[in-house]
C-alpha cells in the first residue's frame, strides 16, 4: 500500500478515539448479553411519528433528487427563526448553512477559522471528537483545562495562559459534565476572544436540556455576533440523531464560505430529511419540551440515588448525562468502566474518553427507561462502594 497522509494517520494523535468501551459493550449486546448501555447520547425514544410521516411523504412525493446545497429555504428560515427567538439576536437565512449534523458544522467552523498550522483551542473535558475535528483541518488542537474544583469551567487564568490561537471551541450546556456556563463566565470568554481577535466556536446542541438556570448563547453578547460561529442540530432536541440534520450560524461572509465547503464535501442533505427537519422546528418548544422531559426527570432521580449512596457526583444543571467522581476507588475511569462492564454488564463511558481533566470520573448516559436506569444506578453505587472500601490508593489529582 502506498503512503497514507500524515493528517489521516494523526486524527486521534496516535491514541484511542475514546469509543473503546462503547464498541465493547455493543459487541457484547450483539452476542446476546443483557448489557445496560449508558454510554452514548442516544435517546430511548424514537423520532416522533409525525416527523417520520413528513419525511416519508416528502420522499414519496419526489423530494429525493439533489437539494439546494446551503439547505432548503424553508429549513434555513426555520433555523434562523428558532435562533432569533431563543437568543434575541437577529438571524436570517443568509446566516445559516445546513450541515450533516452538528459534527459537520464543527468541522466547517474550524475550516473557516483556521489555516493549517494554526493553533485552535478547546476546553478539556470535551466531546470525544473535538481534537480530531481540529486536526482534520490541519490546525493544531490545544486543550485548555477546566478543573473539577471549578465546576469544569475555564478560569480567566486558564485562558490567559493559553497559547496564541485562531479559535476557541466551547460547549455549553456541556457534554460530558452537564455544566452550563454562566453569563459572567461567557463575558470573561468573550473578553478573551475580543482581546486576541479570535473566533469563538460555540457548540450548542444541548440548548434544550437545561434543568436549572438558562442557556446563554455567546453570540448574543456585545461585540460577539461578528466573531462567533454556532453549531447546532436536531439530534438531541428532537430525537433525530440518525437524520444528521445540523447547522452552522454566523456572519454572512463566513457562511458563504461554509456553503462553498459543502459544495465540495457533502453536496447538501437529502431534501426529504430537510423537509422533516423544517416540520420538526415548526412544532416549536412544545415538542422540544416533550423530548427533554424524560432526561430532566432521570437527571433528578439518578442524582438523588447517588447522593443517598454517598457517591460524589459532579454538580450539573443540564444534559442527558451525569458525571461521577470515582477517584475514591483508586481506579482510573477506564479501569472502573471496564470492570463494571465485565462484572455487572453495565456500560458507562470513562472520563478519560473526554480528556485529562475528567480522569478518575465516569459519565452515565440517562438513555434507558426509568426503572432500568435506577437499577443500573444502584449497581454503580454498590460497585463504587465495594471498590472504594477495599482501596488503599489515595485520590488521583485532577
């Protein structure tokens, strides 16, 4: 075989891509083992039948050919209307490009912001694909650590000590920690961005899953509309993970170039999917609230169980996840997750999948029915108690 490119060989920086436990648990389920999977953010509720009917009717009605590459006018208008309503920032069709999920939006954002060799900052802990997405553009992925003792939010000092860079990627509400950046924190970040003349890339796919407080989009802060790119999608808000309908929102000139990128990569999304996405957004917040409700309920229930069982849960106010500090066992997150899966057939994601700052933690996805989830939470609590009781190892530093 002839030589492979350096870029493709170094997407994961020579290490794991963080999905080992998920792949192992899925393989065990495929062999018929009764694994409770609490790994990825996949709803146990399927896409709403009315959305699927719209998708079906559009496809059988003939919307199966090439679609408009930036996205259909109807879907772009619906996204713009939603963003404007939620953030108070005037947003028009020309500020929106439809992408193949939020992941493609993040790639496009970094292609807009960075040249090969530029440094691109991201907050650690992070969603597992972030560093690889940055490396795919030829930029250098540089982590800014957000520490557990600070609620997994970056401090001013953390930011000021970061290297010179062209962009900063943030994620609030945050996966994996469930943290929501306060307006004060976002103002600190915005000041940092303006002072260094950088792009801020804001991943806001969990904007409908805030259980306490409110989500603030940094694009709405003074002086930030012209230097912020926002990635969003219907995956979490509308239980449409497999439909791969996302968007990037930003200044018109930046979005024009993102459309050029789409022309040379995905060449647009299928029209029948976009029609379904437009219909989904037309249902407004009522449908979003229905999709979010089970996770609000489960978040409260699981936190109550872990608190009762004296597990140290990372304080969170959002998302379909709960992070548990398991350093009292003396195990790494990876060791804990491996043993829990092997011994009790409960699969959770190790914190190390999300960066160095989350080492010694595990992320529990609230993605099975309430009774099964509560059963699994009790298993996790008992497993933690047994392992921490026999451990002589001091807590690991973060």
